[in-house]
C-alpha cells in the first residue's frame, strides 16, 4: 500500500481493480486546511484518463505489475504470438494492444511484456529496429546534407519521413519509441 | 537563478524600508520551540527535544504583551510534509504585528507594503493592480461552490471546494481578499464582535495563489486555551502528535492589548513577482 504522501508522477497504482499510472501530481494545502494530493491518472487497461484527489490519511494500492522477457514467434490472424524466454509459454496480443509497435516487430525479436495479475498490458520493443525502405521518390543526386525530409514506406506499409538521400532498398534504423527515422544502416 | 537572488535581495530591502518608515522594528525570535503552536493541520518538525517553529506567532504576541507596539520578522519556518510547486518544508515567512488596530488595519498595511514592493519595478505583474477585490468567504462559496459554510460548516467539503472550485474561479488580475471565515476556521483570530458566526480573519490571493493570512488577534486566554485543547484532541484522533501547551503564552495574553497581525509567504511573493510558476525558481537548494 502507498500512503498519499508517497504519490508522485509516474507511480503505478491500482484503482477499482485496474492498473493505473499517475500522469500529473499536485500537492495542495490551504494554509490552515488539510493537505490534498491532486492527481491526474491514466487507466493502463483502457487508456482512459481521470482526476482523483486524495486526503492525508488515504491509502492507495500498489499495482501488481510484472515485466517478463519474451521472443516474438509468429502472427496468427490479428494476433501476435510471443513465447516466454523462461517457460516457452505462449502469449497472444491483439493488434490494437500493440499499436504502432506492430509495424516494427520482426521474427525472433526480444521484447518485454508488462503484466497486471497475469493479464498482458503492454509490450516494449528494443529501442531501434532495422527496416528496408520499399517505396519512396528518388532524391536529388548529390543532395546528402539538407535537413529536408520526404515520405517513404517500409514493407508493411508504415509511412515514415526520411531524409532526401534515402532510396528504395536502403536499410534504415527506426526509433520504436517515437516511430521516427534515426539513421541509415546500409545502401540498397 | 542569480537574477532571482538579486530579486530576493531587492524585495527584502524594500520590505525593510517600508516597515521602518511605518515605525516598525525588525525582531528575531527563537527557531527552536518547546511548545509549537497547536493547529489541526500544521505539523512541526522535531529538533532534538524541541520543535522547529511553524510560525513565530506566539513569540511575537508575548512581545506585544511586554509592550512592543509594531514589530516584524523575516522568519524561516518549517512545516512537515509540505512539498510541492507552492510548498516547501522550510520557507520564509514575513510576519508582522501592531497594537491598536484590527484585521482591516492589517489589510491597509498589506496594501501599502505591496505598493512599496512594486514601486521601483519596471515590469509589474498585472495581479499587483491597485484595484483590490474584497469578498466574504460566504459570498465566494455561495457563488462558486453553491453553499454557505458560515451557516452550515463542513470542514472536509470546505477544503476541497476551496481548492477545486473557489480558488480557480477567483479573479487573477488583481489582489483578492477573502474575509470573515467561518468561526470553525478561526485559528488565532477573534470572533467578530456582534457576529460570532465568523472570525475576523482574511487571506490574500495574488494570481489565484494564497499569499498572506491575517487576524484581529484573539486576546482572551480562556478562549485561546479551549481552542488549543480542542485541536489537540482532534490531532490525537487523527494519530498526529499533540504538543504541550505554552502556559507562558496564556499568561501573556492577559496583558496583550488589542492587536492585528499578518503572515505573508515571502518565497511565494517572490515567485509571483518574478512570474515563476514554482518555488523551484526562487529556492536554489530545493530537494
């Protein structure tokens, strides 16, 4: 259990049975009044946000969260199947749970999956993934220095802004946390 | 940061110039106390077999009882567990008292002080305008929270509605004073002669931030003891430490003439003057 004085931004707590994270925190106290801990909270299961204020003596449950290492195995329809590195147990995650991560996942990728009471909530990929550019307009010859970007696509259709010197067939590194181009790995 | 050190220095100078021109003398009183002031929601930091003061109030009143007439102190105070954008467990309070006046005299002092503080500044934030708005607590609660805490008091609702409904709705472009608090929130203020439902207490807000608290001081030792004892019992019920009562203080109250006093958060004032949103900008050694 946390007491209200432990509350802070980023703390993971359980509210009404759901895992939540405090996204904003403010300590308020009228000069002669009681301390009020005002929180903005996001439900990690549903993604929805809400406000909640706590009093001095209030207790808040810790979220029973656990992170385990997995390897991505295969796609099965809309599901993505991962196997537990320790137990080989399989876990299925839906496309909507993966969000944009589904564009960056590749076979045998090592990932971390976050569980709340054995229910998979979120998957964290390695920070960078290498992907081939399959579709982009050719850039101007010799133009390797400008900061101008142009649209491009990778094999699964994900659209990404790349520098003008990137061509079809090039392998680029993408930052999975932002979904943005990081650098070029090799020329196609 | 260095700019704000200069701002603090200039602020302190203008405060001292103001009080000396009004005939006040600057005093120093003990930081370590055997018997900190007993208030329901203010917790003192232990310091060996003493406590660090949460306010210099009781010492100042003892000096008034001994004949001091106009006194002020730039006082480091300590309050356990208060940490946030607008709170620091160690902070500077500007506290002053004068005999021969009530909470409205204290308001005139405060208005003159703030005028002095911004007098030579080039950019003065809009909330320091000369157009002061003065409301009763009953008025603002009826308008913004839909109930009257003077007629029917609810301590828990009062704190939440003050923070979540009333304070955000107060005008931000001028000084705002809330006065005549429900008698239950009298603290060390006297009840209004002829209307004991309210205490002669006001709070000043600048830009929606609570900045100062003032009373017509309670000088009745019997009433004061009863209040401290009640808050002691309430603290006990909440599992908070209960402080010993300062018997010397009750003795002094018998001699203390009518007086008024103000406690003003100096770090917050500096923060507002410099346009900062958090005490981080004006306190260089924050945890």
